[in-house]
């Protein structure tokens, strides 16, 4: 098996691997590049012929892992897309939303381009392309061997990252390779813990937080509670930029518990994201893939993601009506503040010294969220300078990504296989590589364009 990373080397977006067996060509993930000024150009180019790909294996439905799938289809791919059932349902909403956002962004930039005479690229795909792609999904349960022919087998393992997420193992001729996808943090609520992976000859492992240790969930909940009480006590708002999938559901779960226990005020909570509202319904429909504590709430005929005081806003008019509100918690996407309704709420609240902005997810280089987290005193929103006076909190204990100790524990059972670290910024990947090398593991950081061999071809 020849494997070449074609994305997420030295960065945390655009995850994708090309695997060739001599008989077939497969992709593991097909993610969107995000956060850099030249991403439009990078997203338009594949390092292979899309029509030559025989199948795609999807680890999970985050946009940086699935966001270019419809474009691959537009460019000629017509093979099956293997995923878990939950991932299929989530990807449907995620990709439709991506198509909608691209269309809106194109129309906005086209209007500006007409005035300035600049050319604007068409969207990668539209909603119809997404719907056509979804017909090619084939559902794969966890822990069941999928025979792909020519002696190649695939097995999906629970990765504990988000609903339906998986690490994927491929076996051929007594040799094996494992693609981690994104590995989750053990002991969190909502999704199950990651399954210890099998011993393999080669593992490609994400390294998003390879250089740090998360706070515990209990410490993170306490920090969330303190920040909410501080802002509400001052009559301000709490803005939580949240990814519509997984992070929003985690926060809703904890807010429900904090309110029930009287630890935060019974202030209005706005879920201002049509996508997050739809995604939450997918979580409700796939409760069999959630962890024991969350399923126990469902077993009592209660909903772990709903509570009195939760207000969902579907329309833009409903979203704008939040502008005059004070003393509220506003959960809105997108998680890195590159687009979506959260940008609007930041514009109205970031300059207020009685408000709090709580970041609960990774902020990639080049994004608005990263600039705020890194301490910018002024940021541009809609071509307007906005001063940053709100209290900024970064709570990494809610991360769906494993930290350094969790990644090292997860990798322990792959011994003595080689380790290639991807999906991480260079410093984070290298710190993790050095830690693993101290344990005498054979490890390297993925290099763009390098091909890795498993078995004899």
C-alpha cells in the first residue's frame, strides 16, 4: 500500500490521504482548506485525477475532513463514500450548509467585483451537487470487516471525537495501516471514549494539540460558569463561537446541568445557528452512538440538549433581533469566526467591556478567532475596525481533540508500528514527535508530497 498525504501537513485543515494498492486508488477524507488567503486556489486543485479514485473513506463529518467531497464529485468522482450512519446524516447538513455559505459569499464578492472590475471564482459546488453526492454514501458499522477485494479489508473503529467519528484500519497481506481521523478526549460527555487502536505497521495520527495538556472537564465547566456569571453580573452578553457539530451539543449539555443546579442565572440562551439546530436533531436521532450518561437522559424521556430558556433562531430576522438584548448567552457559528452569524454578534459585542467571548475550540492560523485569541486589540469585521474590549476566555477542556497525554496513550497500543504525525501546526506536531521519540517510538512529522509504503508492492 502506497500512501501519500495530500492535505493537513503542517496545518489543521484540508485532511486527505491518497492510498494506492496497485489495483485501486482510494481517498481517506477529502477536507476543505480554511484560514489562509490562498485557500480558494488550493481548494480548486487536486494532486490526482478525481475520476480515477475508486472510493472515499470518511472518518467524520467536520468540514476540514469532508468539505471538498462534493467538488471531487463535480470533477468526476463516482465511487462509493464509506462512512458510519451518523456521519452520513451529519455530512448531509454540513455540506449543504457549506454550499449555501459559498453561494452567499460568491454573490457578495461578485457584487464587489462588479464595482472594482475584479474576477470572482465560482463556488466549488452548490446544493444540488451535494444532494447528488449523498446518493453515493454507503454505511459502514463499527468493528465490522469490509472486504474491498484484492485482499484489502477495512475496519471502522470508534475515535470518540464527534458523533459517528472513526479511525479507519486497512489490512492487506498481513500488513496494516491506521488513519486516526481526529481522536477524541476520553471521559467527556455526549460521545463515547475512543477505542484503543489495534497494533499496526503504520499509523497516521493527528497532532492538533500535540504540544499541550487540556484542563479537565470539571475545571473547564467551572471556568465556563465563572465567565458566564461575570458577564451576566455586569449586564453584558456572553458570546460563544461554537462549531455547529459536537461543540454546540457539549455546551448545551453543560448549560442544562448548570441551570438545573442553580449555578448560573436563568438568563436567555440563544442558539443562533440553523445548522446547529439541525445537527442537534441528528444527535437526537442517533442516540445509540452517544455515551452512557447522555443516553441515560434520553432513557428518562428527557432531552439532554434542551431546557427552559433556550431560544432557537432560524431566520436572519430572528438573529438580528438579538442585537438589542443584554444579559444573554449567545451560541453561534462558525467556531473560528470566519463566517456565519457569530461574526455579526462579535461586531455588536466585542467592543463592550462588560461582555465575554468564550472560545471553546481550536482557532486555526489566519482566522478571526485566532487573531482575537492571540490578543489583537482591534480587528476588522465587514471592513470596519472593531476594538476588542470584551473579556476573552479560551477554554480548551471542551476540545473534541485529544491532548498530548491522551494522544500518547491512544498510540501506545499501536506499538511497534511507525507513526507519522499529520493534522497539526508544525510546532505542535514536533513537540509530540519528540515526546514519542523519547519512548523509542519510530516517529516523524508528515512531509508534503512524501509517499509512505506499507507491505511489499
